[in-house]
C-alpha cells in the first residue's frame, strides 16, 4: 500500500499543536488501544515527549508494546515514549486505607468501627468506584505536566459517557458522606478528649470534600477542554457500530467534548472480491462497501483515515511503526 507523505490525521495534528490531550474512544474491540500506541509512537518520532496510558481495564498496552507495564507507573518504551496502565483495584485499596486512617486520626480510635468499615467496603464495590479511582489517577498523571502529549486509551463509549456525568455522581456521593458524618456524631465525645487541632473536625471534613470536588472538576475539564483536548471516534464499517457511534457522538456533543474526527478501522481491500476467495468474504466486502458509502455520505470530511484490515495483530514496535505510517504517513 502506498502512503501519502501527509495524511488527514497528520494535518489535524499540524493544524492543532495546542491539542495535547488526545483521546481515542469507541466501542470495545475496535482498535482504540492500537491507535493510541501508534499515535504515541508517531508523535515521539517527531521529537515530542509522549505518555500513552490506558484507562480501560480490558485494554492491554502491555501486549501491544510487549512490555510488562501494568500498575508500574510510566514505563519507557523508547526515546520520547512512555506507556502506563492504571491499576484501578490498587487505587481502590489505597482509597480504603486512606479513609480508614483518616477516621482513626480524626477520632482518636484504635480501630475503625465495624459498621463504618462495612460501609467503606460496600462503597468500594459500587460501580462508580472503579471509574472514580481511574479518573483520580488520570488527574495525578496529567497535573505533573511532564509530557508534551498525553494519549488516552479510553474505555468503551458507555463508560466514557458515564465519566462525563461523574460530577453529578460525586455530588450525590459527597452528600452521602456528609450524611454519614452526621450519623457519626456519637463519636464526638471520643474526639473531644483529644487535643484540638488547628482545624475543627467540620473544617477537616469540608476540606476533604472540597479537595474531592476540585479533582472531579479537573478531570471533567480535561475531557471537555476545547483548546487542549482532541477526541477521535474509532469505528468499523458495520451497522450496529455506526448506530452506536452516532448516538454517542450526539451525547458527547451535549457534554461539549471537542470531537476532531473519525478513524475507520478494519477496511477490507476491494481487490479481494476479484480474487478466488470464499463467497462469504465477497459478501462481507459488498456489505462493507454499503456501510463505507454511508460513512462517506454522513461523516464526509470528518473521516480522517481509513485503516485496512491487517493480516496480523499489532504487537511490537515494528508493527506499531507500520500502523503509524498508515495513519500518519512516513515520519519526517
């Protein structure tokens, strides 16, 4: 396959150098992780310091880069390129311990009361807790400002949309915590015999809640930053994927997520249909072409790349380089 010196994706990055938070989103299994890796590789080859990190528990940058990176923080892959897989369970366990320790410190107890400990365990099992842990980790990663580009391998669309409503979820969660604070008044007597600290107990709790709110606002602002964030939808030419993506794009627009365009993956070459291949493959190509026509008519110039179905999985730097060349053209 011949590759142009500069593709549409390349031009988008050249036209928007201020977009430093790059996100690939879409249904699960469409190629978000490989596109994230290839984009990070290409940007690193341009001389930028890049961190590719996965916030999808099902994704595996470890497999793609052929390195053990899960839960190890930023791991250097090559010059200018680092990769990181977030260990959400580890963050949740750390949360639990922090909460227990704060209760012990605040009330001068030797042991967290059983009913409170049960609440901590139950809260940690809530569906929102994993998302909370992941987004908190994302904030920790981004606020350091160590990299020129941050490439997000996002979770599937449904979860990504859930992230965008996280502020409301946290508001409700903080209200529950505040209510719990009222229920813990019986421990005031225990606390009153302690040496008073500079802040009252109420001030300490309020400070905790304000810190949580600040981190929530920071994480949500990254997703919706119209100057620094660029979101790319990954799709394949299949009916259900196109329908789901259309709905998701409409919802993302309501949340003001800056969508830069679409990347179509797994495109079977037309020349296959003229070769001696099984009928089912010819039928799939015919079906694919109908959906490709639909994509062209509905998305038009917003489609920035058509990536062919490759004969093997994208794992290892040579395969990543090949994909990066298909997506962005030869490195300068």
